[in-house]
């Protein structure tokens, strides 16, 4: 029962954070959106930081689930990488672009959420490394191992999100990066 209430709060809280951003959101806003009193909300979550970490964790878990469901049906590594970044980077970028008051969520420089972000990023990088591993094993030249390539990719795309003007602009940058990585992992027989 408690887990169901927490899930309900996190679902409602995501909408509130997207609407007002982190700094402007209050525990009263979160309680009202979840249909709870503030004291009832405090019984479930100690503070706004804990709610935010929960929302962030739930959002990234859904994204990883979507990714894991999509990957097996995609025939090529290129499609897998593009889909991975569409879900991980472009979809949230699009959500944030539609919610200008939530700009502070994009910054995510909140120390209290750093562990949640790092954990989610590591899980995403593991998915990328699994896509890249067979290519790397067959490559004529092996530079960085798949886990390090995945790390470079995620950090580069993070920077792309900072400079992209539109979701299509972000997709174009990601596409170029994916093409460069795949080109560097050509099998020995195609060189």
C-alpha cells in the first residue's frame, strides 16, 4: 500500500516539476497534485529532494525499460544506437523544451540528485556498451573498449543537449556522432 502511494506521488510530482521547475515547486504543490495533505506527504517522503530523486529515478527506469524493450527488435547497431539516444536524450530534451519554467531541471546540478543521475547514466552506458561490444570485437582497429566508447558517447551527447536549439538539431548532432563511432569500428574485412 505504501509503495502504491509513493508511486502515485511520484507520478503526480513529475508533472508538477515539469510545470514549475524544481526551485518553485513546494511540498504543498506536490501534496495537492497527489491528492494528499502535506502531513501525509511527509509520512512518505522526508523532503522535496527525496521526491525529486524518486521522480528522477522513476523517469530514468521507465526510459531504460523502454530502451530494453525496443532494442531486440532493431536489426542494426546504428538503429539501436539512434533509438537509445532518441529515448535517453531527445525525448527528455523535447519534454524540457515544452516546459520553459522547468529549465532548472535540465541543469540538474543538484548535489542531492547526483547519485541518482550517475546510477542511471551507468545503466545507460552499459546498454550502449552491449550494443558496441560485438562491433568492437570484429573491428580492424581497436582503440577504446566498448565501455569507454559508451562513456564518451554519453558525455558528448550531454554537451550536445547544452548547445542544441531544437530536437532536430540534437538528432543531427547525435547522428553525426553515431556515424563517426560506427565508422571507427569497421570490421577487418571491410577495410
